[in-house]
């Protein structure tokens, strides 16, 4: 078993020597003000190195709220007063609607709870690309993609500019950058976090969620965002590892995810193994049809897309999908959901599988402008994430080790609808026993000491 403890008596992983980042929940109240000030001062340096922000500037918040002072960032897709979101599009685009008259619902909730917004983060154009190429640099390795579409949000958390960041997830856009950047992500049950004031991509699939250092920090934020949901503090008694999905993955992914599963079993959770890859793969075609059709309906008439050939091609795929075909795909998913869930989960309270079957790819392989571009790589990035959106499920992505290049690998914990609290509790229990999530990127050696984990 190769997982490492957060206990300071256990040495840190040698690939990330020295102190790692603290999480907000682990800081005593007096230290939080110092850490918040350190984030505000550190964020411009992070932007200079990694280009993860489109704008910096602290927003006013309720100083007495339950999240008082917590520094966060928001993906550049949310309305805020006097500012129109860029949504990953060129700044030269015309915005006929003008600045928004009010904040998006999620910004209202976080700001109202006292969280301190540091800035807005980069994203891929219209959230319609999974690698994040060209939007931010991965602080673990600039030659490796940061993941998309919530690229800047993941980089901002990974580099210590903020303790948490808002992102969106339509087919994996929170969980893919979580793996790429070595942070924790919560993709909520569909519909439990309000989307009012957020850019839509495919409304039947879109969710708003959180990237953070730890599951414990997400446990602080989740009840503020999903006010109508309960968040039990106990993990599921039994989980199932989708062994065929693990075995179909690259060797370093297999090793890290099995280490993560062993660490979960060491938390006192019963671990079984089952198959589910064929069911997951069968959901891809209807999901892509819904995604393409709804994205075209939302953005297909956007004149800007014609000036971005790659984006225009992606949107064009949905323009020929008839309403009848779209309705049939939605009906097929709806009718299949209950039997698929029973087949996948059985008596297990959660599923374990890799976030993606491949190591986070190099920029050259994922960039359509590169001679080394491999389109199939982009498809494989979301091979294990998109079924979650197809079935409206919650999921948590947690760091579970490193690959042979020293890049983070993540394990995905998936539950039935409404089980968000138990998934987060399981992730928190795992992270209480392991130290993977605290590792800092190797390029960052000079971050402010208030952001370092205590006891290091």
C-alpha cells in the first residue's frame, strides 16, 4: 500500500518535497484572516505565472457569514453586477445584452455567506472543450494540459491563489481539471445548485460545482450552494470498484486508483469489485447527441463561432439534430436510468473508478493546431465522466497519487442522485488518512507561509 498519511510524522511524497498547502477547514479562526490576505497578495503572482485569471479584484462579502473571509474564484461564466461574463470567448466579441443587473445565484449565496471573491478565472470557449489548451498553464508541468473547461478555476486552487473556485460540469469539466491539477472537485446531483445567472451549454446536463483543496472545504461550501439538500456526515457502508474500468486504463492510472481504493477500504468501508464499463460506454451516444443539440440551440447562432473554426465545427454538429431525435435520446436515457443504476450500483452506496482512463495528456497532443494533435485523446478525457451527467448523478474527484511523470491522478467517487453528502464524507475520510490532496505543484516553492499546512 503506497498511500501516505497527513500525519506530520510520515514523510511527504518526495515529488513534492517541503510543506504543502493548507485547507481552510484546518486553519484556526485567527489564522484565516492572514491566509485570506496572503491569497489576495499571491493571486497576481499566480496570474503572472500561469494565466488562470481573466480579472482580479476582491468583491464585497458579508463579514459575519459562515464562510467569512474564505477566498474563492469563479469561472468566467457567471453574471455579476456591472460585468458581463466572457465565457472563454475573445474580448472583442459584442455583447448586445450589456452588463448583468445582478449576480448569479451561486455568487449571491457565496458572497452572502461571507466568502471573499478574488477574481474570475479562464475557461475554454463556451465550456465546450475538455483539455483546457490555451487557457491556463498547468502548475505541475506547463507542457501538460490543465484540463477543461474549468481550467483557470483548477489552476487557481492548485497554485494557492484561492481555497475554492466555482466551475461547471456538463460532461466532466470539473473532474477532468481536478485530475490534471491535483485538486478535489464536487460535481453535484443535477439541479441541486441553482444555475440562474450562469452561461448555459446544455441545460439538460449542466451543473455548477466546486474545486477546492480538500473535501472538508467542499463540505463547508456545499450546504451554502445547495440549500435544500441535507449533507449527512457518514460515508456509505459499502462501495464498489469498477474493476473493468480500472483494467482498461493506462498502468499508472490503474496503480493510483487501486491505491485510492485500498485507502478507502482502510477507512472501514466495505469494498467490492464489479463490472460496469459496458453500461458506461452505452451512455455516450445519447449524451453526445443531447449535448450537441442543446449547445447548438444555445449558441449555434453566435456570430463569433464563425470566427473560431474549431468551435464552429463543434457547434455545427448539433444543428442537424432534429427535435424528434433529441426527444428520443432524452426518453431513452430516462427509461434506462433506473435499470442502469441498479446494474451499476447493486447494493453499493458509491462507485469508484478513474476520472479518466489515460494520463493527463501533453499540450501538443491535445492542441488542434499542433502537428501531434490526436483527436481521440480529447474523446478519452471524458470517457469515464460523461455517464455521470447522463444519469444526473453526483460525483467527487479526489487526488489518489501520481503517475510515472509525477503528475497527479484522481479517483472518481460516484453516487446515486441525492447522495452528495455521503460522497463528500467518504472523500473527507479518505483525505484524513492520506496526503495526496495536500501536495503542492513542483513549480511553486515560494508561496506565502500563511497558506502552508500547519505543523510542516
